[in-house]
């Protein structure tokens, strides 16, 4: 794996790792090191850093987009600096290699030829900047580049079109999260195929057991972790009770060894009797040491791990909740802007109809004013949609990173408990020398603990949805 090239499926800010590698979707990265836990070290443009393995796909060879060998038959050659490319949907588009300008209209040598730039918010189905068709795309030099599919006309949302065509819905929104429409569902590969990873199966929301309110997939994951935290607490309480029993038993044995019963016995029998009472004192010492080791080697580490686990859960919960609230706020702004645009367009249509009835300077001025307001409303809608998509991309990135962290913490928690239960049984072996078989079955079961298998069974039962969100269309 080391030395291989990979292509980023999503943008990564690098903030989730002390030495994170920042990149955008569609960039090629050289893999330097593969570590356990789903993190890889890579290099891009001379900069090294770590990133989640689920954010990239390994390349057999570097992918690139080459200009089409020829333009449409019968057309004159393209002007200098222009190249023709093909979008994943089979539409030709043109790129100026000097200015980075992109357009759906074929440029000509004629001066003043109008060019319609690629609209940035009428997008083809994409997963946070990565188009699931797998086709290579030309990426302009922009912070968040994305090739968008042209609409039936290339006018801004605030412009009027003489004939409105019905455009098939490509997305739907569920609880402020945008998903691909079932009728246009793109094929989405799992981020971690075959691993039943948390980051693949909890994107959708579902009804609670009473069927009343929706519960997010992340909340379901969080509830599982909270149950794990409760289990740690109860195991620690179990160990604490066992420590008390051992201490009380040691005290009772020590007290019994000091009672002067049958002290008058002499000779060899008296000597044997004295040794028996002494053995009680030795046994009391063994149980006292057992309780002390239980406290230092089992109970204390479990409580420390539980406290750290609780802090991580609180941090993850608040972080994802805040991002989801921000996403809801952005969605509300989009709906408000969409409603305002509809009202402006209706006003423009009404004034246009008035112009057909009566031509006057006042009517023409009203139309100009209405058209300007409609265009402003369209620009505002595009701005709100862009902010919404940014918020959703941030939520998506943090969801992937956080669910992988929850997965890692769950594996650590299970292994931590397994190891300390093994330590408990080992201490039992050292203490209970007369009945070794009592914990042999426990030892055997502890050796068969499989966190990956347990996760697979749990995910199959509780998963909410594997379809990941996409950018909102206008």
C-alpha cells in the first residue's frame, strides 16, 4: 500500500488530526504509511500529513482528464487557449486554459461572443464534491471546484424564461439533509466495504420505537456508546463489591486465626493445630492481596477509562449537534430565499402582462425594477444554497470522522474490559488454588470476544440508511 497513489473522494480540512493533511475532493495523494485505526499518512505537493483512509480511493494509475481529440464535426477550430471536455452526463463543455473560464457554449473567434459560464449550483448528483459516476472531471483552480450539469436554459434563477420546462427532481430533503432522489439514485460505494463500519450505515433518520419523533442515525450510535459507558460503570461496581467481600473475608479469617481455642493441646497434635490456625492467617493475607490488586489493576483502570470515554462522548455529541443545528438554520434560509424568489418572479410576470395590455414608460420602469429585484432574489437564493451545501459538507465530513472515532472507541472499550476481566480471572487463579475450574469457562469465552463480529450483528439490526447526502440543487 505504501507508495501507492490515491484520489480524494471528499475534501478534508485536516483539523481532526494533530498533523492532518488538508486537501480538496479530486486531488491525487501519495500514500506513505498505513496505520491501524483507519488513518493513513500521505504527501501532496510536498506537504505530509495524516487523513482518514475512507476519504480516498486507491488508483491503479493516476487519473486525469484529457481534452477530447476533436470537437463536433463541421465546426471550425477552437480559439487559442480553449479545450473541449466531456461531462459525466455526455455534455460537451469548454475550458480556457489561460483564464480558467468554463462555459457550456462553444467559443468562437468572433469578438464579443457571449459565453454562458457553468452555473455553480445546478449540480449533477454529487457526494460533497465527488461525482459518484466515477468519471474524471476537470477541476478549475477554485477552493471547492465542482462541475455542474446545465439546466434547460442557462439563465440565473432570478431571470424569466419565456417557456418553463418541467425539470425532474434529482434530490429530496429529509429533516434538512439533502439526499439523491430515489428515481435518480446514483450508485454509491461504501466508504469501508465489508467492514460494517459506522460511517456507512447511519446517514438517514428513523422513527423512535413509539413511532413519534425522528431519531438521527448519529443519535442511535451515541445511544449505543452511552450503554457501553453504563456497562463500564456497572462492571466497576461489580469489582468494587468483590473487593469489599475479599477484604471482609480476609478480616474474618485473620480474626479466626487469632482465637485461642484448643490452645491447651500439646505434643505433635498441638503443633498441627497451631499450624492450621497459622494457615488461616496466611489465607487471609492472600485474599487481602487479591483485593488490593483488584483495586489497583482492575477497578482503577476501568474508572479512569470510563471518565475519558465520558468526556469524548460529550464532546462528539455537542459537536455534531451544533453542526446539525447550523444545517437546519441554513436550510431555513434557503426556503425563505426560495419563497422570496417565487414572489419576485410572480410580480415580474404580472408587470410583463400589464406591458402587453398598455405600453407606457411607467410600465417599462416597473418591469426593469421588478426584473432587478427578481435577479437579486435569485442571487440571494444561490448564496443561501451555497452556504447550505458548505454546512452540509462540513457536517458530512465531521460525521465520517466522528463515527470512525466512535468505532475506534468502541473497539478500545471492548478490548479494555476484556483485558481487565482476563486480569480478574488470572488473579482468581492465583487466589483460589483449590478450585481452578470455576473460571476456566470464563477464560475460554473471553478469548473468543470479537468486536468486529459484534459490530456487524449490531449494525445489521440498527442501521438507518447507507445513501449519503448530496449537494442541494436550485
